[in-house]
């Protein structure tokens, strides 16, 4: 049986799905906004790269801080497309839930070992 952090697994799942949504949202914002293409596509690509890097760095505790910052940035993209306020809030809520319950499960598993 593979032993690992539940918090890390849940963070990976949330960030992985969020990565897909951010990519698609970048295309929507590109199509609907008056921003230059390099700003919209470059910003979306940069955010996607940061998310991919964070997925690989979740073995370090400080990477979860980057995950929190990503949640704030995604909610802030609502200023570019108001629907992203809702999408960002949903993912931020999932992130909070997963961080709290993942850490709780990890503590319980550590106590039982």
C-alpha cells in the first residue's frame, strides 16, 4: 500500500482540474475582452505554468502557500470576466475544504500509526 499525504493528493486533484478550467477561461477571456492577445494569452499561460510547477512542488510545505496565492489570483480574474468570480470562489472553496480535511485525515493517520 502506498503511503502518502491525503492533503497532497487532494491539492493535486483540485489544482489539476483548476488547470483545465484556467486554460479554457484564458481562451474565453481572449475571445471576449479588448485586452491585447499577448496580455491575455501570456497571462493565462504564465498562470498555467505556475500551476503545473506547483503540482510538482507539493512535496514541500511552502508550495501550499503558492496554491493559496493561485486561488486568490483566479478569483481576481473575475475582474476580466465576471463569471470567474463564481468559478474562482468554487475552486477556492474546494481548496479550503481539501486543505482542512486533508490535514485532519493526515493527523488522524499519524496518530493511528
